[in-house]
C-alpha cells in the first residue's frame, strides 16, 4: 500500500513538472534551441523512473500519465523530448498514442 502511494505521489510530481516545463520553457520552435525543463521536472522524472522497476508498475505509470497529461495540457512533442533534455533513459514511453499494455 505504501509503495502505491509513493508511486502515485511520484507520478503527480512528474505530471506537475511536465506542466511547469510546458509553461516555463522557451518555445521549441523559436529557433533558439530546445525547451529547457526545470530541475524539478527532471528530478521528478528520474525519481519516477527509478521506482518504475517492474513491468506492472511501468504499465500502471503509463496508464496514469496518459490521461493526466491530457487533463493538464501537456504538450506531447515536448514531453517526448524530456528524456533527452533531462539526460536519462526512461522505462516508460512519453507518447500519448502508446498502448500501455505493450510496455515492458
């Protein structure tokens, strides 16, 4: 039960971080370069990625993030760039069209 609460909290932090990155970042198409996510955003993604250490947890995270990203207005193109911009490899894809049942 505690593990689920920790994962839920981590997911909330990450979604909120993505929202902040959407609101706070430079425009991707401004010709200056890629948007820069906040350190809080990258820390949230890193924390969640470390906790998503089983296939079932990764699928649960995916199923949580897809609707949350839509509700919070996360830009899918920017969210796909977060792993590169935060310099991490994610176990959960940042793609709104992904079938979460295929996440390993």
